[in-house]
């Protein structure tokens, strides 16, 4: 995999949950990211897309759930999340 990824492919979408909304009050924002993206790539992509200063990046890979369909079971893919801490003076407007 190349060192450079396009910012819009690294950060798929912001995650708007109750927990993520409370964390945004402390300058922590949650994004769904590409599974292959590294922390430096995520940091660079968020800085490029939202024009903020990123202080730290924490990632987690969440195991996909098993869903039942009328034809049997389907395993959903795993999803990688990134919790990004930004500089106190910066703000990301998601709404």
C-alpha cells in the first residue's frame, strides 16, 4: 500500500452518536475510517478536510456483527473508527 491516500478515502464519514456528541464538547471527534489507514494518514486527512490542528489519534477496529436473514446468517464487515483530539482553539462543525 502506498504511503499517500486521498483524504476523502481515508475518512469515510463522521459518526454522530450520543457518546460522540458528548466527546465533541472536549474536542474529540469520531470518524469511520478506511481499515488500511494508519494514524499519521488519519491525522493528515482530518487536518486537510476540516482545516484543524490534530493533537492525537486513537483507533479501534470493531468486529462486524452477525446478522440473520431469511436465507441464513451473514457476517458484517469489521469497521475501523478513529477518535481524533483537536486543538482547543479549533472546532469542527458537523451539523
